[in-house]
């Protein structure tokens, strides 16, 4: 029988405080892979969703007799160097401004640039995002800032943080979220003293959450 951790811990009539932690690049890349035929050649808006809307949708899907309240949505993402890629930098800046207006908390890290085969330093990658998520997840759990912590990411580097909270904070439910396309779903599994719940979001959910705003600066 599936163990809905929150139901056992809190019973009925008590609103559980939900914190949603979003690894943006992971969520975005998986959405493009799951719901777009040519993810590498699509529109710039493919994969974009409303993170706060995602949090509210997640809180509507609870076990019988359990109520949940979205208290925080934290989005973790990389930011381009404005001197190397001003368009990408401005687009992300505009997107972050939108998220913050919607009351999301946004945690950023500068992109790291690597040398390519031609000797040009133009390969950008995120660095430190998984560490930032792990530290915040554990720290906020220790401070008692949420009753249910939900991570939207398939990054296996985050397993230790989730396992630590699951095994050391019996009053907290640790859950994950993932996209699902047909029978295909890539979720994050980790060790816990209970059956870990995954919130799956399908194509119809994705369409309802899509953000079609082009955040690139107008020329």
C-alpha cells in the first residue's frame, strides 16, 4: 500500500506547508524532450512553464482528507555572462523578473564557460546549482520551514540531501516531481523510510502551464 507520508503524519484538517524546489534547467530540458518532437530545433519558448502555477497545481493533487498550502516556490538557474552572451543574459534577467513578480524566490549562479574544440571559450554550463538546492533543502528542513518538500529534478547528485532529510526529519515528507509523456517518465529515486511519492505532470498539464513569453530583448 502506498504510504502517503503527509496523511499519516498530520491526519485531516491541517494544511501542510509545501515548498517546491525547481532545478530549472533540468525541468526545462526534460519538458522539451518529453513534449516537443525536435527539442534542439524548436522555438525559444519551448519548455518554458509558470513555476508558481506548477506549485499551485501540485497542491491540488493531495490524498483524501489532506489539505496543502503552497508557501514557497524556489527556482534555481544559471545566468549567462553579459559580456559573452548579452541576449541570453537579458532574456534570463527578464524571465527572473517575471518569476519574482509572481512571488517565486529565484536563486542564481553564473554560468561556467569552457573551451571548445576550436580553442574558443564559448561552451556554457551550469555550475553549483545542485549544491545550492541541496544546501537550501537541508537547511530549510532543519529550520522547520516546510512540512512537505517537493523537488522537481532528475539530477542524481541531489539524492544525498533528500535522503538526509527523509531519514532525519520524521515530521517532514520528501517528495519529487517529474514530467510524463505516455509511458515515458524519468523521476528521481532515492532511499527513504517510506514510499516516496512522485507528482507526475503529463502533456495536458504542460500545456496548461506553458509560458509563451519571448524574454529576449527586442532589437
